[in-house]
C-alpha cells in the first residue's frame, strides 16, 4: 500500500511516531510528514534527548498536533495511557540501542515507554546506531526478543554514519519506514491494498550472498556481496505469505543475524558454488519461484593446497590454475518444471544503460531464465550498499520494469513483476521458435 493509496484507509486512524535521541532524529520529520500526507492523525512522542536533535516547534508544525515528553501533562485524561490505547500503529524512528534495551525489558520511565506498554497496536522499530552497538550481543538479543513478541523491525541499513564511520547502523529511509508501517496497518485491517496473501500458495527459494572458493586452508576466491538484496527478497516473500527457503552463502554478519530472526524463512548455509548448486537443486525440487540473487564464483581452483601457500615456496610469482564452476542459474532454468518461475540476477560493470541491456539480453539468452534482474556494479556501487538500481528483462530481452531505492523496495517491486509476468501469455525464450498457432 503506497502513501497515496493509504488515504482512504486513514480516516480517524491514529499513528504514534516515537523519536529517540540519536543523530538520525532529524530524518524522523520525514516519517511524520509521510503519515500526515497519507491522511493519518499523527501524534509525535519524543524522548527528552530526542529534542536535543530536532526542535519541538518543528514536530508540532509537521504533525499538526501538540507535542510533549512529559508523563505529567494531560493527567486528567490519563494521556500516558490514552494515547497508546487510541493508536492503530506505533513507529519509533530512530530507535537507539538504549531504547531497544528499555523496550525489551518493559521499562516505562517516560511517555514513549508508557505509550507502547499501554498499546495493543503493531509496533515498528527503525534502529539507528553505530555498527559496534548494533552488533553487540546485548543489542542482538534485545532485537531477537522484541521480534519474538511480534515487534516489527526495519533496517538498519548499511551506509555512512556519524564521525566518518561506515557500516550497518544507518536508519532506513523515511519513505521505506512509512511504507513498512502502512503494510503493517494493511495486514491488521485487511485493507484492499494489502498483499500479505498474494504469495500464500507459493514455495519460494532465494539464494543470497557470495560463494567462496578455497585456495588453501586460509585463502579463498570470493566477492563483496553482502547478501542484503537476497535477504530483502526472502523477507518480502515471507511477509506476502510464501514458504521461503534462503540458501545463504557467506552473508555479512549483520545480514546473517537478521536472516536468522526472520519469521517464515528457513536458512540453509552453503560455502562454495558447488555446494550452492547442490542445495538449490535440493530445496527447489517443489519450488514455485526460484530467485538466484547470490553472487556465484565463475571459477574455482583446480587443486586446493592442503597447507597454506607460502611465498617462500612460490617465489615472486604465483600461478593459479582455475576451472569453471557449474552454471547454477542455467541448470535451474534447464530443469524448470511447469508452474515454476526462475529469476536470475546479473551484476555487470557496464559503462551505461545501453551496454547493461545488451549484456543482460545476451545473458538471458544463454541462461534461459524467465526474468533477469540487471544492475551495474563497481568499486562503490551495488555490493554492500543499502540501495540498488535495477532493470528487469524477460526471457526474450524486453524490459518489464525498472526500480531504484532501498533493497527492500526493490524486493517488493520484483515480486510484483513476478506476479505480473505470470499473468501474461507464455512467450518463447530468446532463441526459441515461436509457438505454433492453431
């Protein structure tokens, strides 16, 4: 459900936006504005520390409602309870590590805490903190506990943080947070724009991450894929009702932790391209949709050294003999059965859009996939970033869709294209003769 589509569902609906004390608090203004523009009655509940980052007059002007942090304002109407009871949705953006800990422990020493405890509404948290704080075992345990209670968590994204740091911990973008909140509302109310059930009869298999090909006991050939896009597709499919298996090849630590906590997704870890091929063949046996989002090594070492390769033994040059790995996507496409759709990914270092399409069309003809997702990658693009930009082509090379934005928004767009593709008449793959007409 998009922001424009939500307005007819918003009449009389109260959304509480909690804001806690982190530098990302300034972005919460965009979250408030998104819900207001969608027609909701938005009440902002900041913590005292949040107001050190964004001003109270700004929040009142954007929300069109008075704002307070005090437990003791509006005592006659028992505001610290009434607001939570009235809320249809509570969003906390940003959610600091401190707030995650307080919510996990059920503490309610401020207006935000009491509002959440007094509510039966769905809660969406958008964490934002430094990478070390996000990956700390205490934070990981708190997030897992909150998820087990039904709390939804979006992000954090990977990107630039304060102080020049980069890594997982950046708050998701306001538009993505609003979209996730609207999806929670749609599922709760059964709104006509909700799509939690449009994949309910599906068994979806997604590969993610990057394979590693060992050279010796300590070294390998690999790539920089984090697995974030594949995980986003698995999450989106599970939320739309599918039974999902995620075949995971060396996900980044934060992505792996998030994958382990996603309801409805079974994770199958693999290492090499050969292991991934075997796992995909196994779990895809009764799949209705297969998405190959993993970055698979094209080659592996012909011989793997039993002991560490030492420069004292090899001299100034080292020659490695590589052999080609099996083409997992082509194998899955060749073994396609009726009712199964196969989607591939193609990361290309193309100079421009035209070259990207040319490379993609040649690849889809070789691979035989039903849909192929093309994206340009480079030293700073594609791998490990929170956002993506893709072009999707079908089996004959026609462009069926494009998308730019967070990897989660890309995932939802791709699943929409999959469903649209299924509704179209069957066309031959590139290089195949056209079907006979009666």
